[in-house]
C-alpha cells in the first residue's frame, strides 16, 4: 500500500473506513461480547434447579453433647438467599441466634456450581426423642422447605463431663486462653438426696489472675428437669475471691446459686450453665520472657452438667404428711378467743423452716360440725439471701361459728420428713378455746337485727344522707385555720373582760377590786403587798394594816420623787396628785385605803371593812396609780 | 350568757362552714348515679360516682354506693377500696361495715389485714375535727368563765375548779385532735384492685413471686420504685407489686 498525504488508496475491494467509524465498530463488538458473557454467566448461575436440604449430625446424641444442623442451598448464589430463621425444635435448644453461613463456589465440567450452607448448634434438653421441624428458606422469592429430622437423645454418661471453653465460629484461636485458664465449676451440696429434699447447686466462674473479662452474660437457658427450683440471691457486683483448683490459684465469683427439690425419684440431670464473655489473656513468647497481653476475644463457657440421685421417701408416713421435706416448726392461734354467732374468727397457722415452702400444702384444720371453715389464704415469705431456702408460710383460715357455746378447736397437725434424721416428724399446735355467745344463727331470714339484708349488700344511700366534703382537704394538723382558731379562746377572754369593763362604766367596781385578789396582779404590786399578805395570813392585823400603808406610801414616794414613805404627808398628796392628772376617784380610793389603815392600826377590829377588802382595794389602787404615775421620766408637775 | 351563746355560735359556724357550701350539682350528679344503679346500669353508675369524685367531692354515701356498684360488677378489689374509703369518713356506719364483711366473706378474704398497729390503731376511727371542736368549745367556755367570773365572794366554791378544768380539758382535747390528725395521716393502707397481683421479691417482672395477692386484700404500701410499690401484709410478708394493682385508701 502506498499512500500520499490526504489520499487513501484501497488495496482490496473493501471500502475505505474513517477512524471514527472504526472506533464505533470496535465498541459495538465489545458490548456484544460483554453481553454475551453476562448472559452466559447468568444462565450458568441460574441453570439447574435450586435444591435445599437439611442434615443433623449426629442423630443419636447424649445429654450434654451438641447436634450440628446444616442446611444446604444448592444452585443459587448467596445474594439471592435469605438467611433463615432459627429452627423450630422439640427438646433441642439452639445455641446461637444467627446461623453460621458459608458460601461455596466450584466449577465442575465447565459449569459454575454455587452452594450456600447455614449451620446451627443445638443442645438436647433431656433424654428422649427430639425433633427438628421443617425449616423454610426463601430463594429469589420462592420458598423451599426441608424435611423434618428426628434425633434420639440418650442419657448422660456416668462420669461427669468437664467444663468447656469454646469460641464462636470465625473467632481467632488465641493461644493465651484455654479451658484451664477460664472455666465454670458446678457444685451440688449433695449428690444423693431424698425426693423433695433441698439441694443447693452453685456455679462459680474460675479465672486465672491477670485474665480480664468484659461483656459477660448468661447464654441460653438453664434448666433442671425433674426439679422444683428456687433461685437464691447472689451479689450483682461480686468481689472475686482467691481460691485454688488443679494446683493453681484462681479468682472466683459465684454466678448462680439455686435450691433444687427433686419432684420424683431417680437419676435427674441438671443443665450446665453457659455464659458468653470476652476474655483477654496473657502469654509468654519464651520461658521467663515478658508476658504479653492478648486481644479480647469472645468465648463461650459452659460448666459441667450435674447428675443427682433422688431417693424415694421411706414408707410409714404419718396421716398428716403431705410431702414436706426439711425441718419445720408450726404455730397456730386465733385473733380472738371470744366471739358471737355468725362473726368470723381468723385462725392463723404459721409454718416456719427450711424446705420447699412454695409447695407446702395447707395443714388440715378440723373444726366442730357447727362451725364453717373457709379455705385459707396463703402468704409465703421466703428468705433468699441465706445459703439455703428458708422462710415462713402463713395459712389464714376463716372460721364462722353457727351456734353459741364453748369450742375446743382440735389441734392443727403438720407432718414432714426430716432428711437429716431420716424419719418423719409431726408438729402439733393447739388453738385456744373459743367462747361463742349468742344463739344459733337464724336460717332463711331476710334481714339482720339492724335491718340489713342477709347475703347481700345494703341498699344504696340516698342523696340526703350524703355529707359532702372536698377530696383535697388537708389533714387538721396541716390546716392553718386550725392554728388560727387557737386564738379564739383568747379573743373570747378579751371580749369577756371588755364586757365587764363596759358594764362597770370604766371604773373599777367593788366586784372588780374584790376579784383582784384572786386575779394575778402585776409583779410590782404583788411584791409591794407581799409583806401585808404575809401578815394577813398570820392573823396579825395591826402589822397587816401598817404594811399596806407603808407599801402605798413607799410607792407614792418613789413615783413622786420624795425621800421616803414618811415624806408623803396628805398635804403633799393633795398638791402633787392633781398635778399628775390622778383622777379624783382614784385619789379618793387611795385616801380611803390609807384612812382605813390608819384607823385599823389603833383599833384593828373597829373598821367596817374586812382586811381582805382592804388588801384588794390596795391592789386596785396600786394598779391604777402605776398607770397614772409612770416610773420612768415622770411627768413634771405643773407649775 | 348572751355573749357566751354568740361566741359559741360564731365558732360553730366557722367549723361547720366547709360542710355547708356545696354546689347543688354534686347532689344532682349523685342522684343521677343512684338512678343508674337502680336501673341496673352498674357501669354507668360507677362512671357517674367516679365523676363526682373526680370533681373533688366525696362522702361516705358516695363511697358506699360506689362499692355497691362494684359488687354488682363482681369487682371485689375496687368494692373493698370504696367501702374502706367510706369508713374513713364515717367509721361507725353499720351499712359500710356490713357490706365490707359481706364482700370479704364472699371473696373468702381475711377478715383483717394491713390493719394499723401500735398507737395508730388506737386512733383509728377518731374524728380529729370533732375532738378539736369540743376542745375549742371547752377552752372558750373556760376562758369566758374566767373573764366574767365575779370571784369567790359572789360565786360558789366550784367555779374556780370548773373554769380550770374546762380550760385544761380543752387544751388536752385540742392536743389530742392534732396528734390524732397527724397519726391518721401517717397511716397508709391500700387495697389490691387487680384480680391477682404476684408479690415479687424485687421490683421486676422476672423476680420470683412467692405469694399471689388476691383482689381486695389489704396491704401496707411503702417505698415506690418506678412502676412498683413495696408492700407488707400484716407487717410480716413483704414484696413488690405493680403500683397500678394498688389503690390507696
């Protein structure tokens, strides 16, 4: 081919192509080829039927072992297969919520084969038949079901299995942790017990010092088939205790403690306790080398299962025995020892002790023929903080006597089996004698003595009987009005005094002056007249009158600024008292008292007034003078 | 004497005033509820009685009739609650006592339970307002007597001790009334109104239930934690039940 600039020559008969046309052709060819490849791959993927199968291995398993359930979806990629729900099972317990999933691709005979595998681990609950129901898988919107699978569960082997440490699928195998570094130990207080005897099982976590744990939680469920079980409290945030096991030191915490009561004789199995946690161990690369801390890795720990032998109770149980095993005491009493016909009496029987209180049957209570006994109400108070289950069960019976008289209630009897002594024991409690007054309750009478219906509620009350009150009222002690009301007596007294004054026109009446003797006087008056009162009590009238006069004159001398009691003659009083605005009637009353005292000093029994009246009048005069002649800053006499 | 009568009358008016000022609509609502009860529409009656309560008014008659309606609806717990509430207002009413006994016997409930103990039991049924009123009257009468008393010359020898005795008795009664009011306010009782309420050892649904409380049983409520209340039965058995299963008396 020869070319010249700007000219294209054809060697063959093919028409010449411009560069742009060549690119378009190449692109089209590429698209066609790529489409063909994609269609081919798609056909290869969807070619062949989708097949879903399930398989369990092994199908003959012992209690404590695990069964692997595998579901295979063939002929579909993982992108079009929905993750199935956990299998529905009988007597098998899934050990994980989500299945382990694996995708397998293989080319065989030029064809691409794809397979998706889901697997679960299941643990048998108890001996017997187990079943895995059909499992549903959705592939590209279509539903496929597997066949049911039967599994036979054999009893656990005689030797106890050991605690296990397993890692979830896909977890790394950190060599810094093994089952001897971290395990759960299960212990029972006794391996051989009587039926319904209490046995305590305790699960403790053992871990080597230096191992760190986080995000720990119980995994799966724990069961003890054939036992009645009661949980005992363990510390929510326990302090690790140092203990030795297998010749090594461990930190231990109690995970769970439960009281078990065998409900039937025979060999009974207790499930292992399982927890999931994240543990971080330490390891040494060489002897005496530095210890390195590993990573936190998820681990599953399971204790060994327990096998307990329950013996049947011996024969010869007393008639009152109703299955109680343990140690118990009993009391019985009534709320009253006397009542009337038809009035209910409460008989309380209290059983206290160690054993299975929850299943304790009510003791039978015999009663005379003419006394109704209702079924008891039952209260159980169990102490769960101790090392064993113990507590109190209270049976409250309602007795209704139907006729009067004296009732000797029969003793309440309660029997139990004492496993320590290996024999039955019987407790008896004697209720008090009941005295019932009244006659036999009338039968078929429509109304009681109060007019209330027998066997029905009283008729509704009418609106006229309602005395309404507010629901939000405060109690009296929180009501401020109650405390304000306490002022009422003081107001009443004040009103009474005012009334008296108003009635006497403002002046002290003879009644008032007489009352003064009994009325508490101001301290100053009482003090001034104290000597006079003493002389009056002693019957010395002359000294009495002298003391009254001296008290009055001493008061006047003090208030008028005089030198002493002898310095207030009548002339001074006539001059000064009006200057201090002492009312004339008060001045007259003062003179009257002084005159009486002067007279009586010389002729004590000659006066017309009794000494008590003179004393009362002196009180009244002093009280009024105290107001008229102030003590401090005395009013200067008018010029 | 006229003064004394006026003072005592005024005090009586003060004491009785709260009981007098009731709106007539309450009585009308109560009548309507009674009418529904008489016609056998017990649900409607309960709603109507409850409406009166919700409006802030109560009476022993209201609680009595509400309890009756609950009995007809076979709701033992609320019936016991209503009768017990009524007994707080009118402790000696024989109809409330009769109905309460009837309900308890029919439901085979214990005759007593959750009852107050100690000093509180001593003042159960006492009316602090009545004691307070009597005490105030005695103090007022004694004080008035002391104010208007004419002394030993005009009066008899009995007047002094009588006045002192009246005032002393009044002070004592007022003190007893306030103490009674305080003690009664401290007493807390409640009724199980749900059909059954498991008594759990901890305030959670998963805690073991040692005892199941029946509807209508009396308990003593204690501490509350979220939606749970700690209760005691007869001061012995204790545990937690949902707060919604209780109605305080």
